[in-house]
C-alpha cells in the first residue's frame, strides 16, 4: 500500500489525493500506467508488404519501427546483389533501406499524427519533415495502440 509523501498517511493505490491531508499524490509514469491498467508500451509485428515485415512499438517515450530479421537479410542481399552485378542503382537502394531499418520518433519531435481507421494505420510525422513512421496495426491491437497514441500525443498534433 502506498503512503502520502506530505503527511505519511496510508493511501489508496487508485487515489489521486490524500484522504488525510488532501495533498495530491505524486506517481511516476510507470506506476500510473500500472494503477490505471494501461500498458507502459505496446509491441507487435506486422506484415507490411508481401516481403516486408516490421516490428513496431508505442510507448511513453514515443513510437518506433524496426525491420524484421528476414527483411534485414533481404535489404542486405539487395545491396550485395547490386555490388556483384555492378548496379549503382541497386547498391544505392540497398543502402537507403539499410539506413531506414530502425527508427524512432520521440513525442517531443512530433509535428503531426494522422489516423486512418479504415486501413488501421497511424502515421507519425517529425517536425523536421523527414522519414515519418507509419504504424501498421492489426485488427486486434488498433484500438489499444490508438488509445496510447491519444494519451501521449502532443496537444494539437492528432488528426482523425
């Protein structure tokens, strides 16, 4: 059972104010997530295209995307294939996709967020206007992911 930091009285885990002295109860983000029953982060894997799968994360820090192991192998193969065939275009394409395999955006870097309910996608754009992250949600997790995005998105950035 937690205690009030102002007066030391025992308080309810769900309470927002101390019943003895009325002081607001201070809790860190992790404890608040546990008390409210909301997860601290959500992770999932989704197949984006027939040959491309990605791992996604939404947390109190921001959003992230990482290519799956099989996709990383495919990207490496593209770059190596370009070298072996002498194709600068294939080498360049392979290097570009290798450079974008793992990326994240912290909430304070967000310029806008667009939600497509029909496709179950959430697109997060940076203030710098480069490399947005599109979260490809599953039918099962779309509501939970959207709820977390709504919870942490900077005011005025979310468009549904």
